[in-house]
């Protein structure tokens, strides 16, 4: 077996063992919490929040660059966003009532592009 593959096999076994351990602990803790009167909805919420915190913390420690989101990464995800909709969202968050100054412009592709500063 190639040396790199041996490392991946060991990592796979470690991940499977930790998943089985977490599955067993989850069942035990869930039954204890449900017996103590916590609702199933609250338990599901608790599981989701704890999972997010653990995963986000792990990513932040191992590869924090994956958590950096730039404006140019978000705009292609909004293909139906028009300049008017983008301006109204920005004006909604803006404290003044002036709607004539827009910090949003339409790019060559027709998608809105927000400027870094407005003057």
C-alpha cells in the first residue's frame, strides 16, 4: 500500500470511530434531556447550534481562509438581483432618507456591483 494511502486509511478509521462514539453519546444525552423535560424542538435546536459551533470552530482553526467571503463571491449567487432591488436593500439599511445617492452600480453582465465607498 502506498504511504499516502495508509495515512488516509487511518484517518478514515479514526473518523468512523469518532462518528460512532458521537452517535452513541448523542443518544444517551438525548434520552437524559428528554426525560428531564426538554422539548424535542429545543433538543433539535440545541443539536443544530452545537454542530454549527463545532464545525465553524474546526474550520476556523484548520483553514480560516474558507470563512472569508468577499463581495464578488456573493453577487453571482444573486442572479435575479437588479440595481433597484440592491439599492432598496442598501437604502433600507441606511440611516438617512436620501434615495438619490446609490452605492450600487450595474456591471457589464447586468448584475449589481456595490462600490467600496460612496462620496
